[in-house]
């Protein structure tokens, strides 16, 4: 795996895991009844974005490490995936 491919895989893993991490521990302003005038009641009361970004980076790093391990050690080959069409086609 070269550097560009590794960066692309990490970027995709980071971006997808961002949407997994953001909703955790998010409380809307309407829940504690502390709505700031002029804002949406569904907006987070305390976003804690730096904590969410740090957790996201850790999760994305773990996902990338798993993908890297599978790719470099050839733990899963295309022949191991049973639902791929054309597995029984002759070579050539």
C-alpha cells in the first residue's frame, strides 16, 4: 500500500466514522430547557467538538489499522467472499 492509497483509505474511514461519533452524548438545548434565544431548540447544548474529533480520529485509526492489516497480510482474498458473482468462471 503506497502513501496516497493509505491516505485515501484513512480519509474515507475518518469521514464515515465522524457520522458515527457525532451523535454520542449530544443533548439538544430543548432537553435541559436552556434554549439560547435565536437558535434552534434541536441544536446541541454543549457540542464538545474537540472531544468528538479526538474520539473520531482514534476510531478512524483503529478502522484503518484493521484495513491495513487485512490488505498487507492478505487475510481476506476475493475467493473467500462467497457472494461475488463469477467466482466459478475459468481463468483466462
